């Protein structure tokens, strides 16, 4: 065998090995996604017991906290994560940043197993049942169109659902809608609410203009989903209503911050703005 033949065979073997490696790389990449790291990309992120806001909150983790990706829901943008202390929960991946391909995560929750949301007819088509209404966001909907349907405001929906950015809702998201909730006259003494049959903390919080977290804290409740008829709850003072501003032609973040007595950095952080020079007319901003 001459030198030329040996070189040719060696080259052929190298090319064959490279080709086999390209076939194996996608398999390795698929397996690598479960166990990949991601970091929280919002002020605080609620970790829930399942892939929807209807599930109870396990804990809340601050900005830049690193979590480990485990799996995903069969639909939507919820992913299952493991925290540093070993606890497992669900978060919405729109509030994470990661180099992982979320599409390669294994499905660990079948969304068809979710309990059906409470459904009520649109306003004007009959008497709605008592308690909060749950609206499931559909493709193309915005807070403004949902608010118009239920005769409320998008600002009210944003506050009721603790949305840090009213421009960021997603298909399949479950929103509590206050516009169609029947509110009986307050019971009990001022600052105290006596729980009625069928009531939930979310409905009570919406009625008094406060939050579920505030009521849980004021009453030292171990589980926000467990209250009973006749229970007396202390109702804390309502938190300040969130401020929103709709960007007008010629606006800059500096001018908006100056107008509201805040800073550009505070507004960019509150609205997850990557480029403070890139805001658009009609954009809704949360003013911290």
C-alpha cells in the first residue's frame, strides 16, 4: 500500500467519524435539556404547585435566582423546575432566561388533566354565579379586549392578577376577572370579613381591593386555598393602586420618569425593558 492510499484511507475514516458525530449530537442535546439551568428574569417569581395560576404558590424567588429545568406542560409556556433546596414546582418560562431549548424538555404534565375553569356567560346574558370568574386567554386577546368583554378595565385586571407587565399575557393563561363578580354587602365589623359559603380568598381580596398575599399574611394562614364558612378574616388596608402610563408620540423614558418622580432604571426594571431607548407609541408602562 503506497503513501497516497494510506492518506486517502485516513481521510475517509476521519470524515466517517465526523459524520457519525453529527448524528449523535442531536441525541445528546435532547438529553441535556432536562437538567439545564435557567435564571429568574423578573423582580420576583411565584413558584406554583402546577402549570397554571389556579395552583397554590409554593414559594417566591427573587431576580437572578438559578433553577434547574426538569420538564414542561403539554401546552403553553409553563415549565417544571427544581430549586436549590430541592423543592420542585412550576413557573412560566416567559420570566426565565436560559440557553436551553425549552421545546426539547420532556412533557411532565398533561394539560388535559387541569380542572375545567369556572365558566359564566358574558355580561348581559344572564345572572353570573357568585365567586370570581376565571377567563382563559385565547390567541390574539389583550387585557383591553378582555376587560371590555367583562365591563371592567385592564388596569383592574392587571392589579387583580398581580401582573407586573400588562402587555405580557399568553394563550392558555387563566385570569381572575373582577368585572363579573357579584359582590354582596360587606359582613362583619370594619376590617373583618366573615367568610360565606362558596367564597375564596381571591374573591374576598378583589371585593376589598387588596391581595390574597396580604390577607394570608394578616391572618397567618398556612394554606391560601383552605378557608371555611363562618371564619373571621382580618382585612388589611388596600395597597396603593398600581400606576400605568401609555406612551405618547415623542415620549422618552427619561421624560416619563421625570414626570412621575421616578428613575429610568426603576421603570426599565419594572417592565423588563432590555433597551431603554426602544419604547413604542401605545405601549403601556407600569410606573413604580
